[in-house]
């Protein structure tokens, strides 16, 4: 009986070692795509081999870099004594590509916040519901306040930044061609004047269409 138990324990130990070695070997080799091609890491501004004729990361990087530079050159921004306050208005997507269109404004904002040295300020209107709830808690005395909670201190916008994506598509038996126009504008919140506007345009063609999500 003892001999059988000893043999069983040795077998379990051996099986465990074999399984661990197998897992270690798999981990060292990495995981491959179903196609057998390993994943390749690219720069966001670099075109990969998996590409289509639509809006891709390299387009996003190029367009938003151009727009951020353009905004910093606007006289109302560059020559302002105090940093103007900007509100982002949703981007309109009139293309055939179901992309996250507001990613363009997100990258422009982060570019300016990182590189503009305080020349512009963005108002976080996405947080308004949270901010208003916090203000009510302070007014009710449920949380502390460092200033008078009954005084509204939410800043108003000096400018609104928005954009529009538009496209033209041609399809034939020879392939697909897409032209995309990226336009952005900065509007004065007091006068409704467009104080700055710029655009970028990109055209691509290929033999096969691609799916965008």
C-alpha cells in the first residue's frame, strides 16, 4: 500500500514538472497571431502593413500636430495678456468611417496643454455634472469648501474649438479611392467670429477596402 502511494506521489510530481516546463517554453516563445506573424510595434505616425484608404493613426498625428501649431499662432492666443479659455465642441463626422471622431480634439488639447506653456486654458465641460454636484454638497455643508460655495466660479468660454471630417469615395473594379478633408475652427464666444480656421486633406487609394471600427 505504501509503495503504491509513493509511486502515485512521484507520478503527480513528475506530471507537475512537465506541465511547468511546457508553460515556461510557451512563455519564452511568445504568442503569435493566427496568421503566424508576430505582433509588430510601430510609431503612431508610421504607416503599417495593415492599412486601408481611410482615417488611420498617422493621419491623426499629422493633422492634430498641424492644428495645434496653427492655434498657437493665432494673434488672439499668442498676443493675449491672460490665457484665453477654450471649450471643445464635438467634432462632426461626415465620412463613411465609423471612428471615434473626438479623438482629434483630445489630441489637440493634450498637445497644447503639454507644449503651450500656459498660453491657453481648456474648460472641462465634460465634468460639469460632477462639478455641479460637488458645488451642491459644499452649499449644503456636507463637505468643506475653501471659498464661498454660493458664488459661481465656473469660467465662461472665450473660444470654442470644433472640427469637421468630410470625405469623397470612389469605388471601381480596380480598387477604392478615399479623399478626406479635416477642417478645424476657433470661434469667438462673444462675437461668434471665426478667428482661426485651418484644414488638412489626405487622399489614398488601394486595391481592397478595409474595415474600420
